C-alpha cells in the first residue's frame, strides 16, 4: 500500500496485538477503524504519555477550512473523509467509508493518546462498542457468559439509572410519542443514510452554532436537532433517561404543558450551546438538552424519589436529589475540563447545563401553574378515603 500523503510504501508494524501500516517518510499511520481504540489503549499502557493539554491551535477544529487536499485510501483508492475525533478534539483524521481504515498524520496518534489520558471522566464504552465489529462484541459476550458474568461482566464500569419509585396516575402519552418520533427518525437514518449523505443530513438538520442565525432556513434546526441521534447507544441512553424522569413530570403538568416545556427546555439547551460555542461549525444533535430540562424539573419536584441504579455490578436505590445533583456536578466538571483544555470532548456539556437549569427554574415556578392533581405524597392527607386514587397507577 502507498502513503496517501507522500506516496511512499507503507511498512507493517505492530503495537502489542494491534497491526498498523507505517510510512517511514512522513511518519503517518494507517490503522483499521475497529483497532484504533485498541491502539490508543496500548499506547496508554506501554508508553509514557504526557498529560494534557498539548499546545494545539484551536482554529484547526474547522475541518471544512483545512487546506490539505484530497487523500485517497491506501487500501481501496477511494477518497477519504476528514473527521474530528470526538467531534471537536482538534485532532483531524482521514477515514475511508469503503474499507473502514483511518489515516493519522505524524504525531496525531500520540495526540489521541494524550486526549484520552486527559479526559478519563469520559465513558468511551459506547464508542468502543459502536466501532468494533459484531464478531468482536459477540466474542466478549461469549467470554463473559463463560465466566458467569453475563451482560454485567461485559459492562462492569457502567453507572446507569434503571427506574424510579414514583407512580403516575395517567398514561404518559407525550413521552411515548416523543420516544417513537426519535426512534422513527433514527430508523430512517439507519436504513437510508450513509457516509457523506448522513453528514449532509446532520449539517442541515443539526444545530450549527455559527449558522444558527444566518438566515430563516436555519431556524428549524433548533427543533429538528432534538430528534436526531448519531448512533444506537446515543439514542438508547437518551430514551432511557426520558422514560425514567418524564412520565411523572407529564403526569404533574398534563400533556399539553409538558410538550410545551419539553420543547422550551430543548431551546434553552440550544441557546446555552450557542453562547458557549458561538463559532462552532459542528452540528449539535440529540435530545439530551431537552431531557436535561426534564431532569432539572424532576430534581425540584421529586427530590426524595429513589432512583434504582446499576452501579459497577450492583443495583442500589439512590435519592433523586443525590443522583441528579451528582449528574449536574459531573456536567459542570466536564464543561470546565473542556474549556480549560484545547483537547475538548465531543459532548455539548453546556447544552445539558442550560436545559437542566431551565428545568429547575420552571419547576420552582410550578406553584403558578394550576396543578393537575395533588402531589403523590400528600394524597392521603388531603383527600377523603372515598376519593383516594384507585389502584390503576402504572409503576415503572
């Protein structure tokens, strides 16, 4: 194979169990996409990786403005697509959509290792699963089953909410419709979009801060971006949080007000993202900003609720005040890490913060709304026995 930069022959090289092709002239590296994460892990384990931050020019985040010319895949000859590792890490790689290989220029693999070392708080399990082949995932599952660990052995480092203990007196119609709409949009992406077409879709319907107010045609992206997800784990994670926290807020407010506030929270998250990154040309997508608003409202309205949470192999009950307070503190910390280092992560932390704060503010004003019903904890005290709610509550 030939180097896509200088045309020299690529030489095979191994880093532990990872195979790469190396250019002796320009020092670039060609590696299979499903082995990139393993290569970085190998470097972190075997090399003395410096601590972040590195002195990297922030402006190179503008992928579209890079003047490197077209680069063809050394394996199949197809023109490669430039992408920013973790969306806005300032580490620009070239990827072949046909054969799945990744080209990194001299020093970029080391920058990736520094980025990963400098951002240990970011959970990359979902990214690793998404990038790895199905055979590799199946192999890990088989290995876990043989050890008696099952899925919990496969994901030992996950902290994941599973349910809450709050009952609802009505069917969460709007929550279900929002979920189905998100799933439908993702299914359409999955079956009909790929490669450059997918990127064009994200650019058009995702929220691009630099273009948000450039014309009327960009305004719909404030709403459409809330219903687009980049991958299966992105979608599943958001929908899980939505279902856990949204039904009780919808039950308290009623369907119409809940829908209005959900969209309002999403808009608040959009504006927080634009204010924090006004020049970004990377499309922001996902429902997490609006869902963060729901979580903020839940934080105020149901602080004593118990959140059943999977924590490192165990299921424990955590008060909502603690769970959501910790979650918010983590968003603040991640936002600060991203701002204080030129090696930013690929998550719109400020959108999460903006949505959550909007939810808290609105929830503190709930007393100005006509209540749909009395708080659950006050029903027995305020209603005669004959008027007590029937046992048709749905319990999650």
